[in-house]
C-alpha cells in the first residue's frame, strides 16, 4: 500500500492548524490595544483632552500632529493648561488623553507614563535633554501608535 502511518489524519490536522492560524491572525488585527479605551472614547466623544504644560513653547510639529489625529477621529482638541506634575498625574489617572511639553526621556515620570518620540527635525537627542514631545498613559498602545504614526 502507498499510504503510510496516519495519513488519513493529516487533512484534519491541517484543517485544525489552519483554523488556529486564522484565529491567531484575527486576534493580531486588533493589536495594538487600549486597555482603558482611549482611542474609542475619543471617537465616541469627538474630543481629545490635551494637557498643555504651562510655559512650554508650542511646536508647529505638535500642532500638525494634533490636527491630523483630530481629523482622523472626527474630534476637536480641548486644551487644559497646568504644571507638569499636575498634568502627568492626571494623565496617569486617565483624566487627560495626552500631555504636551518639553520632556527628557530620563524623567522620573518615565516609569509611570510613556514619553513619545521627539517632535520636529531633531530626533537624535540625549536622554537628559528636554525636547518637545507628547506623554501618553502607559498601556494605551493603540492610542500611542495612532498619535506617533501621525507624527512621522
């Protein structure tokens, strides 16, 4: 006979493997995710709550990114000005969606919030250097990817 071993089981095993692969790919389509739903909330409320650090000079690049994100989500930007500690604390608690300021990557807040890429033409900066960038709530990876994608 030309059939060896469990040849009749191979098609079923192939089908099961294909089903697992399809399920895994479908799950990946949802990545990155926002555990606290920032992106969906912005879509639903049509509002991006931005914390502006008092005294931080506005970057034309930051304004361009905000305009693009707002247009993409059909939202408007509502600004609230405050001091760094206050706004980063509000960000960590989910009271604002994004904070704009001049931050160093080596900030003590780096373990509590996510600092995005430097905005503007300078991208190669030292960890201690304060440069224009957005700060995000940790774990809101879909939101981070959306905003950072518009910054490129």
